[in-house]
C-alpha cells in the first residue's frame, strides 16, 4: 500500500475572532493536510517534533485519533511545544503570531521507510529554515533515491520576506527535488516580486519541473503541466475560516493521485481530463475546510466523500 509521508511543524492553533478566543486545534501547514488524508483512511505518517508537555500530548493523541502514525515524531525534553495565535479578520482570513521554544537538537529521528511511488510532501518555512536544512535535504535524498513522488508546497509567508534572499538557495533546491510544485500568488510576490502565474511558471519553476499549480485566493487556480495549461474557477462559499484551505487543497491533489493510482512514471502522460479530476479533489477539500473552524476536512465529509 502506497504511503504519504508529511514533513513539517506541529503547532497548537488558538483562533481569535473579535479579539476573543473561539477555538483551539492542532495544526501546521503540512500537518493539516495529513490529518485530512488520515481521516480518509490513507496510509499516512508525519515527520515532526513536539515537546514533552501537555500540548505535545494533545497533538500526539490527535494524530493517533485521526489515523496518522506518530512513530516519526521526535518528542523533545527541553523547550516547549509551539503555539500560534490566529486572528481572523472580517473576511475570516487569519493573521498569525507564533510562540516557539525549540531545543538545540532538532528533528532527532530515524530514517523513514520510503518506497517507490510513495508521496513525500514538504512545505512552508519548515522546508527551508537553515537550522533544519541538512535533515530536510537528507529526507529529500531518500525520497528521490527510492523513487517517491515529491510534492512541494512553497507556502512562503510574508512574515519571512526579510529572509527571502537568505532562504532562496533552499527554495530553489526544493524546486530541484520536486516533482509537483504548488505555490500561491502571495508566495511568488513575496519571494520574486511576481504576481502572474504564467511568469512564475516560465521564469521560476518550469526549468525544474513541468508540473506547477498556482493558486490565488478566490481567483481561479492555474495549472501548468507541460503543454497543458488551464484555469479552474472557484465557486463562491461563505467561509467560516480560511485556515487550512491551501493545505487541504494539497491533500486533495495527493488523494486524487492515489485514488487514480497515478505513479511517478505516469505524470508525463496525464491528460487534461486526468488533471481535471485531480484539481477537483483539491477544490472539494479546500472548500470543505473553509466551512468550519477546523484545519482539516471533517470526519463526516471523509466518510461520505467519493464513496
């Protein structure tokens, strides 16, 4: 059975509306999508780290409850599990404030069991931070050598704009490893001062991989897959929260690849109809997560979806 292996931060998100806390839920950019895939019964594991504290225990229990293996989570004794405060605006978009207290020794884990056509997903600051770079690169080397599909969600937040030049070599290196790149309009504005999907593809990603998905909030999703280029409009929804929308779009794309048993060798032969189905999964997952304060698709949605 093919596996999905996520690499990223685990964090407790505390959501505020009108400056009042309204909910708390374990999160993290890659984590959110992995939880959704776990709820769908996909064979998933997550490579991460938590503190030996109450929040760390909450996160580990949450993973187990949702079918996600915790065997590759490093539990550190020094420091504390990270927390984020997410302040929802009038459109229910979030602005974050992070609190982190990591130990000096990070991500102390054993080598993961990766096999051909498994899917490794990396993304966000966790995939480029200098302190973890050697370990992230080692995981990418394992995945590439084993013939896994590598999915890179750029997710470069504007809060890191001041570090863009310093982090650019790691971003480009991730492009080199990736089989599929998903980036947002904000990502490419922040990093490269580009606000057009075709320019982002032609100037920044096509050299590394022909498979690029460009998202731009409520505007159409743009797919670039070699000779295939297509825009996918989004249906209007009244969002309760947009936290996790992009993360779950990634989960939907990955679910579509697994559902249709698309292997690494199949990527060059995908038709526009194949991509239509894959993107639709992403859209469905993203829309679902916007309907609640959860960071992942609901268990009810997972039970009824695509059955």
